[in-house]
C-alpha cells in the first residue's frame, strides 16, 4: 500500500507549493528543496502505480513497506512542524527540518541540515530506482503470471447478469408461483435459505420488483436485518414503505412502531421482505407486527443463512433452499458475466470451464472471478487466474469465498484499495451517500490532485462497482449519478479484516460521556484508550460514539510521536448519537493537530467551536447547528478545506453569517450551508495580480438572492448551485447575474417567492437540471423554463407552482427527459407531445386532485416510464389508457409503477 502513502505526501507537498498557498511565507526559504522533493516523489508515485498494476509479488512487498514508512514519516513530520509554527508552539520554520525522513537525524534545526535531509532523500530515491530496475527485469519474466487491473466491464453488464438470474430460472418461477398463488387464507411465510453469496438477496430483489408482484400486492416493504440486529431499525425500514415518514416517527419506541406498522398493513395485501435474518429471535421479535385478519394473499419473504430460522418461520413447507449451481449453470453465469454475447474460442472455453469448476458453484465467486477476466483476452491471464483460484480454495465455503474476494481485492491498485476500505468505516449494511463517500476520499488524499477531483472520485467508485465489489442502492432519476451505495457483507468483512492489518490506517472507536447536563467534551482524557465497539456495546454509548482513523505506527518516527494517538488521528466520523441534540459541543479538538476529516453532524452546536480553527490541515468539515450561526473571520486559517457543510434540523429558519475572510479558503470545492449571504470579496483581494475567488468551487448552496454580481463573478466555475430567497429580492442581485455562470449544470431554488427571471436568457445555456421548491410560481412561468436549450431534468417539488391549471403555451422542453411534479393543488393538465417531445420518464407525486395525464402523451415515442406516488386511482386508470393508445398505434406501451395510492 505504498502508493497511498506516497500519493498523500504528494498532495501535501503540492498544496504547500501552490502559488496561492498561505504557507508561502513560511516555506519561501526552502522552496527550491521542496520543488526538488516534489519531482522525486512524483517519479516514485508513477513508478509505484505502474508496478502495482502488474501486481509483482515478493520483492515488491518489502519495497512497498520501505517506501510507505519513509513517505508517511515525511508527511507526518512536515505537517506537525508547520502546525506548531503556525500555532506559535514553535516559532521557527527551521522546525520543519528535523527528522523528516530518517530516524537518527540531529535535532539541530538548520537550513543546512534540512538541505542535507533532502539530499539524503534524493539518494534514497536513486536507490529505489536501482531496486526498481531489478524488479522490472524480473517482472518481465513473470509478467505472464500477473494481471493488470484494467477492468472495462460496465455496471449494467454485471447487474444484468444478476438481474437475469442466469441459471436460476426454475427457482424464480417457483417463487413467483408461491408469492402469487392463492388469494385465500392467512399470510404465508416463504424462507429462502443458503450460504452468504449464494444469491438469496439477488433472487428476492428480482421477484420483489417483478411486474406480476407490482400488480399483485397493495403494499411492498423491505428491511435488511443483518447482524447484530436492531428491531427498531427493522420497523423503521418497513414503515418507510407503508406510511409517510417524518422525524417524529424516529423518536417513537418499539411498541409504538409495532402498532403503527400493524395498522398500516391492516386490510391490505402486503409483501414483506426481511433480508439476511441470522436468528429466530429476530423473527420472533417482528412476526406479531404482521396482521393476519383480512389480509388474504399476503406474503412474508425471508432470506437467511440459518436453517433453524427457516424451520421456525415456515409453517407450510414453502422454504426454498438455494443450492450451489451445477457445472452447466455455473458456466452459463460465468459466460454471461465475462463474455456477454461474444463468441468463444475452444481454448477460452476450455480454460473458462476449468476456472468455473473451481468456483464450486457459488454465484458470488463466479461473478467476481468473471469480473476479473472480463477485459482480459490473453490466455496467459486466464491460466494465471486459474492457478490463483486453485491456491485460494479451501473446504470451508465461507472461507473460500473470502479468499476469492481477497484475490479480487489484491488486484486493485492502491488508490482503489484505500477507497474500498473506507466502506469498513461505516456501519455494516448501511446505505452510504455517494457524495459523502467520495468527498472523504478526496479529503483523505486517496485521489490524484487534479482539477477534476470529483470526476476522479466518480471513476474510482464506478470501477469498484464494475468489479462487483460495490453495490448501487439508488441512482438519480435520469440514471446518470449514483446517489447511494453499499457493499455485500462478505466484502464488508474483507474490508474490516484488511483495516485490522493496519497497512493503510488504524480504525478505533471513541466513546464519549457527558461531563455535565449541558456539555459534551472530546478531550485527550476521554479518548484514551481508543477501542473497537461492536454489537450490543453500541447501545451503551448514549452520549456519543465516534470512529477515528489513525496513521499506522512507523519505525521512522520517534516513540513519543507513535505513542501520541491524538496527533496520529487524521479522521473522525460520528455514529449512533440519537440523543445528541441535548448537548452542546465543547471540544478540545486542538489536540488533533493533523486532522483531515471531522464529522460532527450528530451534535448540535449553538456557536462555532473555536478549537476547530487550529486544525489547519482539515479538508472535510461537517457540523450541525441549532440556531443561527456566525462563522468567525479566523475560518481563513483552514486553508486546506475542500468541503464545508453545516446541517440544521430547521434549515429554512436558520441563517449562517459568513465573514469576507471566507474567500481565503482557496481550496474549497463544496460549500453547503443553510440560507446564507456571501459578502463581496475583500477590498484588498487583489494581491500581486491575484484575485481572491472560489476558483475550485464545484457546488454551493443555499445562497441568498441578495448576493451581488461580484459574488457571482467569484464563483464562475460552479457546476451546482442552490438559491434560497424570501419575500423580497434585490433587483440587481443574484438572479440577474446567473447568466455569468457558464459552467452551471444544476440549479435549485427554494423559498424564492417574490421574483423570477422574466426571460430564459437570464439562465446560463449550460443548465441541465432545475429543481424548484416552495417558489409559488404561476404555471405560466414555466413557459420561460420551457425554452431553456439544454434542460434535461425538471423537478417541481412541493409548492413550486400555485394554481389549479397547467396549459403549456409554447413548443418547448425540447431536451427534457425527466419531469417530476409534486403538487397538491394541480387539477387540470393539458399538453401535447409537442410540449414534451423527448420525455422519457414522468413522475407524479402527491398529486391529490389531478385525475388525468394528457392522453396525447401516448404519441411521445421516447416515453418509457410513468411513476405515480401517493396519487388518485384515476391517474392509474389514465396511465392505462395511454398504454392502450400506444398499443393501438403499434408502439410498445409505457411502463407504469404505482405506489402509495390514495
């Protein structure tokens, strides 16, 4: 894992040498040496990445350890000495010099010694190059026994293999019959039993979304149980699909939630899926929630690894045992995953069948190995994998699968390994927001420092998905963005095991205790010793549980540095802080001198924690505020900050006050605050022909409409913008200057009541997605939006428009693919295919009075799906008429999904 350490060091050096870096005055006497160091480290980074691709074993491992030790020690020491200098603990910049690379360097901090250290580093890198030549020469001899990581399989290829249930047709057919058979009698329980990775969840998901199931059941609800189980979380997961959830529901106890669930299911034909049940105790804890009277035809589907659970739940002998695939089924699955529709030569088919045979019929193993080989068309690569698979096989199926997954993991590059291991930081089976995940990757230094860090992060996530290591949970409506993701529990176990090896980072938990009724302290005393909290122990952390990531111990560092856990802590994430809103944060965060990631979004603050201002290496900061919040001018100290987020439970009422010094956060890429006013750039912003602006800013929300043109000119590279207004607007303010944002693609308005641009020319032509919420526009205003030349997605959320009628008057929306309408008052909607000529996906949500979709939509040849959520039954009938009209026209009928019918 040397590349991750070298990449992190490279990011630190580059940030120091950036012309706009506030550290310029501190490093100016050493710039020449640091530039030389950058060149050497850059060369080393390229070398390591290339050879990790080729996965040369043996010598490379010792070599990596040596490089990782040196790189980590260099970065640690540079950051620590600079921090002490900035904070006044050591006023001499010469303090950077000591012990940068090797132990034994004198503590006499002089420029001469510093240069000597850099020269020594250059010699060490020269030594590395000599060693690399030997490795490279040997690598050429063994190249046929090693694989590069270059996977080109797409997400859809692998997901289609799973979704088509290759080799499981008979089980699929039988399960559908069991689920849709008899309409009489009490609800039936159908367990699906099998080992991890056998395909239980995949089969359950396939039938859960099957067209016949959608038609058959009034209510469908899914809960992933996992281990250890939490009855309250299971109930909340099910309730999300049966009622309209709000924050008050989450505060209720189990008894109330059980009662709510039972009432929500009464007199309805329901399908409940409980995925991954590990014990009879779980089933006994939730079974009473499912009503049995007046629920004829209802079904409860369980997936479990435990036959005892199946026997306890199954009263009618409906249990389905998922067995290993036979050789033909295995080969068909492997062939579909690895080759799609390609023709196979006899040579590849022969070796492919050998590989498949060694997978022992486990679908997860088959798909993972197929993903490994999908882009490989050299027979030597296949033979190499065949040998590797053989060496990883054991008699224990679970151990076997873990070893095969480990094989796939070992073929990742260091940056992808580091990104994958981040999933082990989150809770098992948790659905992780993709944006949050990728921003932490950026902050940790896992990615190459480029202008398009977000694009690099998306590539990494997509590659992990392509390799069947990460599962997509939710996508954007247009399918272009991943909203959330997770990993299979076997992959999660692999991540935790690899983290425990402490190659990249150490993961420990911090349990907080309330020192009095109003305060919560994160302090040196409270944090030591760090430990891992698992299972039921989590329930005994009512005042706070944090997960800390630490730099591993390195022999290059002094003992006192290795023993200082706080200085080695580089990331803190918060978990399980349900009651945290009772506490005010009073943190002694100054002890975490080298912190890069700080997530405190589960503890409400009423003032900005001043100790945070000392964390000069911080790149990701997430807070939760209770009331209006003033950001102090000293925020400019956090010059490395890439992501700054402030959440609030009452975001529409809370205001954030930003100082003009915020413009000095030159690395800022994502700024998400409740409604805030961004002041103009400081009058002295022009310094040596450099204008202060947010040149790297990609997303910003929610910006007040009173901001000036100068503000807009300072965020010209922004791609995603959220605007929050009020009853009044400055006629010369934000809205009149949007046109200057020539890279803007996504725009959201909320609480913008008073005005709206009178012409489409007020919007940048680059705009692709527009969301309106509580803007109370007249429906006629949408004629302005209709002529936006590149608009592809339009979301009209609650109270976006006012009035009962929408009659588009122009031939517009020429590129609109997705239209979402969430409106309680719309009654009449008349439109033709000319108004929405290329519409693909229509979503109507909470349209309580609308009874008809324009029949002319049957002539929109691109229309693929109509979704109705919490709408009148008449809308479903209207969608059916559109389907009939399409069939009459000889076209394929549009798909229709209906949920929560009124």
